[in-house]
């Protein structure tokens, strides 16, 4: 193989029977600058373009956090959108574990941000705090009691599900009635929660996985359930019935999705401990029942280990079968899409999209960012090291909080283009909501940020389009966690290492 200058390398990983080894390929730097001129990612000129030729950059706006509300939010995690007060403007529910380290203390915040015509003006309300929001991890918004008003349910790693009923008036000031259903109390570690109407009766069921323990080491010692919950009568009565779908090692997802395209909702589950995902086929409405299917993921005919903590769905190859965006479970720096086969039990072929090595993926969402009609993917990674200060010894080759989007190449099996626009020493971007928040015709994104106290909280990314290239990312704060350059082997826009 012809050797390349070190600064013009990209490295791909080949997985085979003998393990993984590196293959060095040639690529040019992304912006044509000198390879050793490793500017902070945010300050580089953008190269990303929309379908009309305009350049795409990003401007950060704060929604919630310590400096705005005075509430010491940290460990910010899930984010959900809905119109809670039915005024026509999007509202957001965010959850915050409130830890700069795992201390086992049941503490946290569940917050509401009410929107208005001014996308920089939000009315902020604490829905729950302390033990009843203990290490809040995720939430869902739906009308559970059938009164026409969106309610809220949250999953807490310490140690329950909790339901909040919309009062229907004065919802920004009145107390929301709430209940911790007894069947979920003191249960260990609920990690996600979703709702769906599985039998078409107009009432919502809930789905949630339970890790058993917030500690990964302890959670890996036992099998724990992925369950759906039937709500009888008024949800506030707490008469919820649990139906276990499966027990796995470290369950971490339970997404409702019509996987087989038959018109009803199935469930996709994930097991971090077993490095696999599985789906439960909805078999019927009366009674509600499911059949488990294992998804056998392969790359080059070899098993491909999967993390299912966050997944997305899209029919990438337009064959009328839904495909799945997944992470590699080992490094969590690589991701791609699984092609659904004609027969569910056949192998699902993994097609690589890209990576952000050494930064570990955590959040992603499929969205047409450049308005060309193809699905792109917004991603966020999470940093390691201290969560309340920048480590002065951190280098560009350490794991950091990165924001990047991957541009669809036209052929989904082709080479996707990675557009990095921020890489800070501290950051964890767990989930994204794609929404045209400023109503200017392009997609913006709302997300949470953790691992970054006192900068944790909720923010939105305004997509900015200009005729000339400008700085890729404009942060909301003057004082911030330090912005860094790219790892030395990622000075390009290719989706490979």
C-alpha cells in the first residue's frame, strides 16, 4: 500500500476472524489548511452546504440552566417535545440526574420549558425535584387519561416510574397531581420510558426497561426486564399492570415502532450486556401479545456487536422495509444502519455511516439537515474525565463532547461526510429533537447537555445559512468549557477513522 503523510491519513477498522486491525487510507484535510494547523473545531470556517448552495453553520441558544434559572441543573439527560398548554408553541420536558459523579443519592429535577413566539424567551417550571425525580433519565408526553391534555411520565434510575397529570388550566402555576405506581416503586433503575396504543382502543400503554441498578457492574450480574404496563382506569389510581416482554442483561431501550409495516406498533428493545437488539412483534389486540425476534447483525458476514441505548429508524434503501441506525457496542465511536432483510430471521447487514473516534456517541436523530430530500444524521458524543471542571491535561486525542452531523451521500451505502462543528472538553449530548423552532424553513435542534456543570441544561441549535462560509459554531456563552481541535487522525471530513 502506498504510504501517506501522517496528517493526510484516515484509518479504517477491518473486523475479521482474527480480530480488528487498522488499514491506512489517503485523504486530504477537510479545509485545505496545513495539517498541523489544528484549529478549535468551532472556529473553523464551515464547508457544509445546503441544497441551494448556501453554507450551513450553527448558533447556540440557552433554554434552561443554572445561569438562567438559578436551578443547579447537572447530569441533564432526556428531552421531549409537546404542546403542554395547547397554545400552538412547542414546550419541552427535560430531565436532570443532578450528579457530577454517581453517588447513589436519589436526587434530580424534572423541568418544563414553555415556548412562545420569541425563541429566546422561555417560561421555566420545576415539575419535580429531589427523591421523586431521583436520577431522572427520560420522559414521555401523551394524553394518558383521555381528557385532551398532554400528561407526562418519567423514568428514574433511582428508582421508579412517575406519572404527572396535566391540570388543564393554569398549568404553569398549578401543581400537577402525580403518582408513583406501586408496581414500579423501589424497583432499581428505570432507564427509558415510551408510550403507545398497542391495541387501538384509544388508551396509552407504557413501555420501560429496568437495568436493576444504576451501577453497570451491579446491573451486569442479573437479568432484568423490558416490560409494558397496562393502565387501568385513572392513571392517578396507580392500578398499573406489568407485562414482562423479556429479561436481559442491562436492558436499555424499548422503542415503539412499526417494525414489520403491518400497521400496528411493535417494540424494539436493547441489551447492553449482551451487545444486541431485539424486537417484539405485536401479534394481536385482544389480548395484547408479542413475539420476540432476535436481530442478527453482521458486517462482512461476521457478527456485529450493537448498542441499543439510542436508535433511529428510516427506510434508507427505499425497499419499503424499515432500517435501524445503531452504534457499535464496544467502542461506541462507530455507527451505521442495519438493513432489514426480507425474512426477519435472516442476518441484518450493517452499513457503516461513520465515527467520531475517540469520542463516544450517545445522541442521534435522523433529519434532512441540508434540505436535499435525503436523511442526514445529527449526533452528539459524551466526554470522560471530571464533570465539573476542565482537565488541564486534556489533549485533542482524549474523549470529548462533540457535535457533528453526517451528510447523506446520495447512496446510503456510500461514503457519508462528517461535519464537525463543536468539540469541547466537557459535554454529553444525550438526545436531540429536530424542529424548525424559529420557523425560517430549515431544521434546528433542541438538546440537553450533561457532564459540564455549571453549563449543563437545555439549549437549541439554530441552523444558520449564509452565502459565504463563516465560523462553524457560535456558542451562547463567553465563558465555556474549552473548545478543542480534532484528533490527529481525523483532520478530514471523511466518515472513516
